[in-house]
């Protein structure tokens, strides 16, 4: 079960690195506009906020990567950061777009469940 948990957590890390790239570097580019369903004007107006949000996603990825790097000693760190991802995903789903619940929160819930049933 440990391997499955770590694989799902690694997926969450990769997702959050992808979110970082989208929000910090591609927000006003065609891919960013398409993914977030925005006009260029709206994206330009919210560019700084998106970059800040991307940075936070990077911190979540870094924390989970740190927990993975520590192996069994990183369990508490993984639990903490997965909890942060679940809360952020639930809040995003409630306030921005329900799809966030499935893209962000659900993988973290699965990782957390696999981690805790060991």
C-alpha cells in the first residue's frame, strides 16, 4: 500500500507543478486561456493573482516532494500537505469551479486514504 500511496502522491506533485506552470507562465497564453476558459483581457487583468496562486501550488508540490523524499519519516509531512491540497481543492470547488474538486481535491483524498490505511 505504501507504494500505491507514494505513486498517487507523486501524481499530486506533478499536477501541482503543472498548475504552477499554467498559472505563473501560461496564464495569458493560448493553453492557459483554454484551460481556464478566459479571454485574453480577463487573463491580463488577473495575471498577478494567477501567478501568486501558481506559487502557492508550487509550495504544495514542494511540501509533498519533501515528504516523499523523507520516506517513512515523511508521513506526517505528506498528511499535512495532502490535507492542505484537499482543503484548497474543496474551497476552489465551492467558490470558483466544481471541476477543481475532481482535478485537485480527489487525487489528494485518494493519496491521503492510501497513506492512512497502511
